[in-house]
C-alpha cells in the first residue's frame, strides 16, 4: 500500500492528461461512487446502465475538469473525494429530475423512500467519510474482476477508455472504428457486467 501514488501526485499527472493516473483514480473511487449511486436511485427507475452511466459521466466530467484547469485548488485526497462525490451527486440529481418530469414521474410508484432529512444525513455522513484502504482494495478488486470477465482484448480496451472518461467518438477515433461499433461493444460490456 505504501507504493501507491498520493492523491496530489495523481492530480498533477491528471492535469497533464496522464491516462494511468485516471485509471488509478478510477480504481480507487469507482466502487464507492457506484454503491452510493445504486443506493440513491429510485428503485423503479434503476437499471445497471443508469448506475454505471452516472458514475462514468461523473468521472469523465472530473477528468476533463482537472485537465482543463477547473479545479486549481484541488490538492488533497479529502478534497478529491468530496469533489468526486459532489459531481456524482449532481449527476444523480439530474437523472432523478429527468425521471420526475411529466409522464416520467417514477416517485409516485416508489414503495418505500427515506425522508428528505434522513437522506441528507446519510449523504453528509457518506461525504465526510474518506475512503479507507479496505474500500480502495475492494474497489480495485471489483474493477479487476469486471475487466477479467471481458474475454476479448478489444472489449477491455473500450471499457478502460470509457472508465477514463473518453466519449464514444473519442474511443472510435483512437481505435479506428465506427461509433456504431463502439456503442455495440459498450452494450456487450454492460450485458456481460450485469451478469457478473
């Protein structure tokens, strides 16, 4: 564990577009962000793709923001966790607001929901908790397991690039194939992961 790069060094590398730094940050935080998202999505509107898409979108926004110099004050692990959590919660709120619009109001059919005060208390408790080494190790193991479940190298590459925040267009450009092909590969990845 002592050989792990510090949050501040990873942030510095990420500012220069270092893909390995993005992967390490993904390994450290994806599992916790996914758990948070899964726990807060309305049961009737939740699908595996929604949970992953929210966290992927949050990680992408974070990586692009750091690369573009939007968070110059970000230097610590605690600050990093709070920023990732804030971005993820905003993406989650956007999703829930979208689901509540007009005919999409899924809140009417939700059977058991926590009160707003209790939800706020849970989020504040989650925000104040910095990831511990056990959580980080569990997250890394979960990512390894998911990647190992992808038998084809091209699926692993697409999954890693998506985790690092690349858009479908950027992935298609880098591996020289069509966007339709990337979308098909992502559907295959989601299908495999939903069965893992």
